[in-house]
C-alpha cells in the first residue's frame, strides 16, 4: 500500500528534484547549505565552461553520436513560457529549434545512425496556446509559485526524422508536419532514449493510470502525484511493440541503455516518494539490480561509454545540494563524488568518446541558487577508474 503522506508532501518531494535547478528561488523554509570536505572537483573535471546562456533556463543536454551536436531543452521562445527542444552545433555555435514552438516539450535524444531526434511534446493538444497565455499572464502579474513538472497526460513521444537539423527551414525551425508521432496512449509518455543500434526506444509512462477505472484512493493519487503511476516501457524505433518493463509502485523513469545495449539503467522512487535510487535491468525487464542506497534522491543516471561506470545526481549531502557522482555498473563499490561547486549540479551526460561531460548547473547564477544552464567540462576517465578501484565496497 501507498504510505499515507499528505498529497502536498508527496508532490513537494518529487518536484523538488526538478525545482532545485529550474526555479529561481528555493522552496519555502529550506536553508542553503555549504559543504567542504576537502575534495576538489578539478580532480575529475577541468576547463569547465558554460554552453547555454539564452532564456530563463536550459537543461538535459545529450550529445549526437559523433559528438558534434547537443540536443537540449530551453525556455527561450517569445510567447511560450514552456520548454522547447533545440539543436546546438558545438563546432559553429549555431542553434536550431527542433520542436514546433507550441505547447510543452521535454526529453530529447539523438537516434544513432540517422541523426533523427526524439522528444516529447504536447503541441497536438488544441489547448496548448491557451495554456501558454495563462502561464504568461500569471508570470506577468508578479505572482510566484514553486516550479512543478505536471506530467501532462497529453505528452507524447515524437521523432524529427534524420538528420533533424536538415529539416530546419530558413528561420532555423522545423515544420511540425515533418514530425512523426510514436505514442498516442492517454498519459505522460516522456523521458525517452534510444538503444545504441537505433532499433529500440525506452521511456517512462503513467498510461496505466488512464487505461482502466481507478479506485478512490488511486484517483486521489493521480490528482496530486501522477508520477506515482509511471513505469518504464520499451518500444521499437517506429513506435510498434510497446511493452512495460517495470511493475513496482512508485515513480520509475529516466531510463538509458548501456553502451553495448545489454542493460538499461534507470531511477526508481520509493512508494512514498521520499527517496530514489539507481537500478539496472536487461532490456526484457529481467535481472533487476539496485545500484545505490544513499537514503536520498539519487537520479539522472547515464552510463560512461566505456561501460565501466554510471554518472548520476544525488542530494545525499543536503536537500538542496545536488551533486554529480559515479558508481560502478554492478553497484559493488561506494559511489564517488564528482562536483563540489555550490548550487545544483545534475543531469550528467558524457560525450561519445568519454573525454567530456555535459551537465546542468546553477553554479553561475545567483550564488548557485538561480536557474540552470548547460555546462561542459573535460573528463578524467583514468582518474575516475582509479578512484572507483580504491572505493570501499558497498553494504547491501
């Protein structure tokens, strides 16, 4: 059974992860914390530089297979206060919008071998522009509210056929007619990524909350915590053969394939939404293995291309202090801390050759407490392996 937390407490805890790097203010009653354990992030990260500057916030940057482009989400469109998807040319610095510019979008990813970009969007919802106006009017009124991801049941997965950047017209944007819709089930379909061979897409969905009649308790949960029903699913790259991989109460999402495609790593929230940990499994959903047990919110896993360890984010050191860590792929050793700079550091993604790390951070904004942007650092893979080898074994 679902532990009886108040609805506010449950949704507050789940959305705090996102709010930590996207909101301009801290949640009420939370005091910023500073940590200094004598460790310096320059051991693993060097030449850290900011990649994105435009708009209110940006995040979730993922490399193209050749490492020359980054697909990301950002709030920067005039007339639309919600995220849209962009392609950043890391060589030339050019930015092109891939999503339609209407509605909400999130979670983009390149398809290997094609240059196509998948992402989730609500632009098909006829109410999209109405919601945009309402949000803009609310912000213009001077009112403030805590940022919260709403798990819009209209969110579906689309693909911009490859190469996606070639679809952009003279104005640097893609015509919505060029997009192919991959999911249509009622419910939140997002957090998608593609297998190394380009044949499979793994994603998170709470569609199970909409495909049958719910009990009164379930209806209350859906109203205040729709993420509770989210599970990990898999489908072919054309949207066919959709099937569910997880079946545990609580939010399962953020899945990514291992470099050889033999495993999927994702994060699982506890049933009451208080904590999250990293897990891995085979692509058929079997051999599920817990990789972390920090007793905190550990999320946003992404494998290093060597296949020897996984990047992730955790607030182990304090509610608002999200840092980046690495852990071995079997979860045998205690994780190693990567970042030490004040502010949110999360959503780590290594370059295809494993020599760089892109991540979202608020380190350059309002003393680390402002909105997030995307940063890029050189990554010391050799030193990471040495630190993991020397790490103590994890208690199971």
